[in-house]
């Protein structure tokens, strides 16, 4: 049984029932019982109102005070997870985001790791600048980036032209073991281009950290989709080390609604019900009428 804080003033008005009659005859009855009793006495307003309760959104909102989150929660708390989940697509995006606060920080990080790469990157970029992302990336991630098949080698070589000559010389000397001097940047980049795949990889790996970061930043800045090359773990570790839960949740507002809904579906029913109480009262009533008439019947009978 679902017992709600019913607006009896509205019911009295709709059915033309006096306050005295309500107190003397109907004080212990449910809405359904009052309407049935009045209809049996020939009250035409009661007959019409009985039908409206199952079809009229505004009437349902008014009589059962569905603008009150407490009343919505009482209804939702009786429903299965499958039913609760049907309400989520109707919610405002910001309300979906606010629901993420019910998760622990560790759970949020785990769910971020499972996002489509593009949405994870978008979330990260709400918390960090591109320069910060590259500066905080572990060296192994930068190495994997520069040698990834997703990164065009010709672009790498072109950007190497802007590396100071002394660093290019160090890269070559580290591979060949021979002193590299009196060569232009153009000649040294061409020599790196002629390295076999293993030598080329070793040359990039041996770059000075600052130069490696600058090269990576230049490539990713030119082709932002390359930020998806970095591993999800690198991003979530970065967030864990430098951001707090409120900053995480705020940034997660950019995640697509369907992904946030998947996340919220993992909440236990009591917390999921609390999230859904933020749903607009009319949307809530419409859903009860059109998708859950059995629940609606129980409310009216309560």
C-alpha cells in the first residue's frame, strides 16, 4: 500500500464535498474509496473525477502533491529497478549529473575508465588544460603515444624540425653511438627518418623529457582526437591524484546522457529513487499514467 500526503482540499473542491461530511464520513478513507462512495450516491463530479485520475496529468499532480519529492520517493521506493530505470531518460541532464554524487570517488573513477574514449577525454579536458595533461602524463604513455600507429610518422618528423639541434644530435648519438656534429636539423631529421623501426623507436624514447612533452603536445594539439591514444588508466590516475570528487562530478556533466544513465542504473534502488525525485512532477505523473497504471491504481487505492 502506498500512503501519500494527499491534498484533501483539492478533493473536496472537485467533488463538492463539505468539510463536515469529509470529517464525519470520509476521514479514514482513501481517495479511491471516497470517490467510489460519492459516485454511488450519484455525485456526477465523482464519476468524472475517477476517470480523470487515471488520465489527467495536472489532476494527478495536484491531488497527490507530486511536486513534493517526499511523495515521489514514497511511490518510487515501492518500484523495481527495471521500473525505476524507465524514468531516467526523462530527467534533465544536470539532474542526472547530480545523481553521480551518490557514488564513491573510486566507483566514479572505475566508471570513467569504461567510458567511450572520446567522452573520457572530454571529461578530462574539463578538469585539466592540454598542457597539464601532457605534463602529468607518465613517460611510458608519451613513448606509447609517439610510436602509436595512430600517430602519423611524417607528422612526427615534421615537428622534430622544431626541436633544438643539440637534442636531435643526442637522439642520433644514442642510437648510433657516434658523435653527431656539424649537421643541420634538416639533415638530422632525415637521418632519424632512415632509422629502422627499432632504432626510430629508441631515438624517440631517448628524447629529453621536456622536448618529448613539447613534441607530444604539438602533435595532439594539431589532431585533438589523438588524446584518445592515451590509456584510460593514465587519465583516471591523473584525476585521482589531482582532483576531488566535486570537481570530477562537475566535469562529468559533459558526458552524454545515455552514458550517465548507464552509470546511475548501478545505484541501489533507494538511492536511484532519490535521484528520480528530481524529475519534473508532470513528467512523473505522465509516466505513471502511461507506463505504470498498476502503480497508479495502488496510489489511488492507498
